[in-house]
């Protein structure tokens, strides 16, 4: 018989629910709390005015208000669920009162970090007080262990409960945030006459997206507005291929497993992806913009090559890299 589990995580693309679904497959009774969900137009407007605007003006009260509000909501969800185990994904916006409330309820606490610590705001005391600490970053795991914090390393995953319905796209696809190195790579493909489609609010030319991202300028790149995770999977399955461009990450993004899970060709800038996929047969690895362009051109010219790599990646993903696989690792970690 499983345990009562509460998954507390960001609303971002519903990954908390993906983990919850996987834990249910393993016979746990699971509830979820997306701690930063702004579901209504009013909620979104309040987020902009109460939290984001003060931050843009250099005033600290916006961040303080957000933390207080989100912590209070998460504590209410915790007390309502009364779980045996609370799994917090990322969670750096939750204050110490949340962890105190979990301890008072005698719930075992699990913190799963799918980003590097340097991009989060966790207090060192929080990392030491949780019962089970998990990270997707091998370098963070090594550093934490060296400082005496027991840490488990678990990778990201693909949610195989989605039905893949390929949406034909005669372009190379990039789905995600627009960072400088990603913009350079996308523009390099455009300059090489490789058809490209960039997807997301940071790329979209729509006025609403320019306003909500506080950025009016946009690169001259074919773009589409935000899509749901299921729609992104369908695009990756039907595109000529997908770019996976990291910044200074040492862990592998969700996109690494999602592109493979969708059965798409993945062009990735990390040779160490060999830990999860076989370069050349399950992914295509590049280490320079010239290699990236060469591989993209090959995919355009040789569709059967691209299709074989995508099919092999999907087989490997379903065999080893789904959320159920990760949920089993999570069970072992919380012990």
C-alpha cells in the first residue's frame, strides 16, 4: 500500500502533475499544489502589479509579498492534505514557515531541484533541514555532499501519458526561453537559410507577449506564441528537428527527454548526453555553430536519417526516461 503524498511545485507546464500521476501509478495517494499558479485574469494582473512591478522598479517589497503569499497558500494546502510525504519541486519561493509546518505535521520532506542552485534562492539552512534532498545537477550534488549534505541525483523525464499527434512543421524548432546564446544559434540557422520556428512568449511578435515579458524588441525570426506542453510535443514530433541549447547548466533540461519521447530528431550542444542517449543513433550532437548548421542541413536533405534517430530516441525514452522511472528513484531516495 502506498503513502499519502503531496506534490508542491511550480505551475510551469504542469510538471508537478506529471510526477503526481507517476506516483499514483506506483499506488500512492497523491494531491498536488501548484504554488505559483495564477489561474484567472485577475490573478495574473495582481501578480504583475503586486509582485513584478515593484521588482522592475528596484523595490524589494514585491519579492517579499510574493514569498509571504505563496508560503501561506502552500501551508494551507499542506494542512488540508496532511501527507505522509511532501515532495517539493524547486520551492525556493517558499519560506521557512512552510518547512516548519511540514515538520509539525510529521511529514517526511523531499526537495527536488530541477535547476542549478545558483539560479535559485534557497537558504543553506533549508537544504540541511529537509529529510531528502534531490538535484538534477551532478555538480551541485558533488558540492552538497562535500559540504556534508546527503544528496541524491535524479534526472528529468518525459511524460508518456500524452498522446503524440505529430503536427507537420517544415522548420527546425526551438521551444523555450530566449537567452543570448539561444538567440545567436537560432539566428545562425536563419542566416544559413535553414527554416526555423521559435516558440514562446520571449520570441512572439504579439503585442501582448511583448508587454507581459517587459520586452518590446524581438529578433527577426519566425515565431509562434506560447503553446501547451502537449502542443509542444506534437510540434517536436512533426518538425524537421528540434534544437536543445543549454546555457551554463550541467544538468539536462526536460527538453532533452521530451524531444526523444516525442520521437523527434534532437540537435543538442552537450556531448555528455551520452549518459542518457547514444550520440549519432538517438541524438545528434554539435559542439560548434558550424556543426549545428551542417546537421540541420543534413536533416532537411535526408528525412529518413532524421526519422530513424527520432524513432530510436523514443524507444530509449519510453524504456528508461519516463516520469514513472523517476518516481521509482524518488521512492528509493525518500526510503
